[in-house]
């Protein structure tokens, strides 16, 4: 299943789950703040169009592991969107807050997208690297 269809499946399941709420909390990692602001806005519009009801999506952002700890410590979350598998798994391991099979419940192991880190290195840093690991990786 491609990533677009995966996102559609997740959206349909979220729409069905949202019916019981007037407001949802999306607890997420900080880097995704702007992404989820856009996704949440689109979700609110889609929910209104399909149900005729208003819903609010509130956001809480911070470091992924810090957010997982906050949820374990009592921060209310209807949706968690973390960037580390371990940050979601701990919600099951320590508090049974997500289903044991959380990864298999959605396509692509419950990862609707992925990112690839990029390292930008100044020329002066490349030349002075002690190990040459950065220099050889960048050349």
C-alpha cells in the first residue's frame, strides 16, 4: 500500500474515532509543529464536511521522548505522533496506553511518513575532521 493510501486509511479511522469528542489533543514532537498545524486544519475541515459537526484539534509539541514522558505522567493525548518507535512503545510497556499491536494496526507499521536526516558540513570543518569520516562521507 502506498503512503497516500496509508494516510487515507488513517484519516478514515481518525474521523470515526473523533465522533465521541468535541476536541482532540495531538501530542507530538517539536519538528512536526507546522506539518500538524496543516494536517489538523485539513482534518477539522474534512470532519465538518462529513459530519456537520465542529471539532477542535489542540497541539502539544516538544522533544519526542519528553512528550512520551509527559503522556506517561498524565498529559491527556487523543493522538500521539512521535518520531521514535520507542517513544510510542513505552506508552504500552509502562502504562498500557496504546494497544500491544499498535504498529500493525495501520499500514506501513503505523508510520505514515519518514524523514531522512541530512548533515551539512562547512568546508573548514571537512578539512579539519580528525577521523576523516565526515570528509570521506562528504566527498
